[in-house]
């Protein structure tokens, strides 16, 4: 990338990613994420092919002091039909969205040694900027209800999938967008119903935006997974099954949102076989 002599030196894309990853405060992380995404797309629209660079990402991203992170079985469960239950649900979604911001920037920096088309970076920068909006929208919903992100405990271990696949690019694509984010497509309609019943229209609209945009993130995962299978002459379905069984802990759980999964390029024969243990050899 070129810059005029007096201009602030432009960050490479992996430097932008690491700047987001290292930031501990949630709102500030999202502000940086949105600003870097804007810079990236402004450069792309000007016809420049910005530098990706090779700035290494941290092992774990910066996190605020609160929420306290607990093992999933220690996070208190609340009934979703109650106001406290709905706050707990939104809090859990905010936590997922903040992790998703980091996951999308992490895949950009973590595997920068692999040569990829510019469209690959466009997709993940766009996904990261959408996740940043999701976090902000859900934080706004929490604050409107008198709570905030950090007020409750949250799941530790959200970063585990990133750590498990830190050395396996295709494993990362298989597990994060094509399994974890696809799971979001399965469960979000039920969440939207809970907030519809409570007539919490702001939360319904925030979740509807999330639901629509998450289809794209799963689709990016599927697109680039298939691209790499083509590059390495691998059968996508077999490779997906192998990688998910290697890196994902446990079986996939139906019911699946077959329609949205299909929209995202995930056919049933990718995920149904992963609901069952492999027969003993
Ligand atoms: Fe999201
Ligand atoms: Fe997402």
C-alpha cells in the first residue's frame, strides 16, 4: 500500500486485526472494528489492493474485567419467560457476538501466511463489522432493560474452538462458521419468539438483523472451505466430517434449520452424519 509522505502510515490488514483483538473493552473493540472495516472498504473501492501483512495475533483476545467467565455448567440458568431470563438471554448473545468479532478478525490474522483472494478478506472484514453492530445492538437492548454487558457471568471457553484450530485453517472454517455459527441459525428463531411474546420490539428487531446477517457468515465459511478443498483436491463433505470430528467436542444436535442452512450452502449430508457417533471400526 502506498501513502503520501506526510500521511499517517496505513496499518496493514493484519495490524488492524491485532488492534481489535488486543482491545479489552467491548464497545471500544467494536468501534475499532467498524473503523478498520470502513478503512478497508474505502481502500478496496478506490481500487487499491491493501497490504495484508503478517502481524501475529495474540493467543487470546483482550477481554473486559467483567463479565466473570465461568464454566458453562456454573453459569446460572434463568427461565426465558421472565424479565430476568430475557436479560440473561441477551447477555449470552452479547457475549457470543463479542467473541464473534474477535473470531472474524482472528481468522484474518491467524492464517495470513496462506495466500487467499482479496474477496476472502472482504468477506471476513464485512462479517467482523456486522458482528460489531450485533454486539452494540444487543448492548443497547440490555441497557434499555436496565442491565449491561458484564452485569452477569458468561461462559468461559468461547475461545476454545479458536485455540483448537489455531494451526488448522480448514479446521477453523469447518468448526467456527460452518458448525458454531450455523447453530445460531437453528436457535435464533426460538429466541425471536421469546421476545415477540414479551412484546420487546427492539430486541426482536436486533435479533432479526442478526438472524439475517448470520446466514452470510455461514455462507462465507462454506464458500472458502470449498475453495480450499478445490485447491487441495479434497472431497468437501468427507473433509468437513473429518475436521469436525477432530476439532468439535461432541455431536451436532438437531433440530436443524434446514432452510437457512441450505441458503448458506450447507447441505443436509454435511451435518446429519455428525449427529451420530462413528461406528466402532
Ligand atoms: Fe453475530
Ligand atoms: Fe456471525
